[in-house]
C-alpha cells in the first residue's frame, strides 16, 4: 500500500501531475505517501523535478554513473545536502496550505502508523490469542521491516534503474526499462519509458509491461476519485517503432 503511496502519488502525481483529483483526496493521497517516512510531498516533488532537469549529469542528485551506486541508492538520502525543499521548483504545490503543513509535520503520518500497528497487535494479543500476534511483532514487521523494504524498493529506481535493463528510447540519460524492477516497485521499472515522457500516468507503455500502479489508478478513476489520466501521445509510440527498426538495421549491417 505504501509503495503505491510513493509510486502512484509522490511520483506520478505531485512532481508530474499525470492525473487530476479533488483537493480533499489530494490530501488523503499525500498523507498515505507520507506514511512511507520519505518526508513530505513538496520536498519529494522538488528534488524529483530537479532530477529530471539534470538526469545523470553532475548537477543531478543521484547519478550512479558519476557518483557511484552507493550514493545513488542511499548516500544522497543520508547526506545533509538535500534537507531543504527546492521551493523554486514547486510553486504550484506551495499554494496548498495543507500540503505545506504536511511537509512541516512529515513525521506525524509514520508515527500514526506505528501507533496504529502497535495498538492493533495489542488488541489481537488480548482478544485473539490464537493469532499469536503482539504489539512488538506488529511494530517490527508492520513498520520497521516493511519500511526498510519500501526504502530499498524506492531507491532501486534511483540507482539500479539507471544501470540494469534496456532503453527503448534515446533520452540523453542512462534510464533503463526492467521487468524485475517494475514488479518490485509496482511499475516504476519502466524507467526509460518514464524519462522519455514523464507526463504519462502509465509507465508501462504497452499492455505486456506490467504496471500495477497504473491498474490501481485506473480503478480509482472508475469510481471518480481521480480523472484525466494522461497517456503517451501517438508520436511516442511511433518513435519507439522507428528506433526499433533502426537498431535492427544497424545490427544487420
């Protein structure tokens, strides 16, 4: 659930505005994303927009080819260089006071999740002993372990998705497409697709490219919670066909 909060909300909505929603549901989605303990949506969006402006150059935050895999994966997160929000890049988001509040109090959602999980474990311990579940177990597995896995899943896109896989498009950076990373991250592994057309809500451009975040957003659109899901235009698909043909010609030569 929290992986979708990152992929479908923190990534596809706030930085790229690839679909629309109401102001109320925008805050609900933002709160969900904030439970991932990856700071607030405005901070997240500001650094991600900067990444797209300077992808895999020395000005980028986490280019693995230049600064190494460790830095791209977790080094930049642990650094004190990127604590501040790049406010000049997120003026459209700063107009929402509730999002600014969430950014300032970004620790509240993960703390609330911790308390709820521990409380649920305690209730199960008291009233459903057959489940053999305790508050400590729910806290450790429900929050600590899952958050660690969520971190590394997210960070794989910054690091491995610029190293592992194949590019479909020429994007001027090192972004790649990887089915394995797409499965781990609910569709974010189609990273070269994304870098070619960041405004698309779907990152698996073809039906066989599994994109679970896209399926969830489609389901939400069916009940009217989100709408205007943006897709790649025809020229992007034409470009993919032309590039594939050119690569075949080059290989034959």
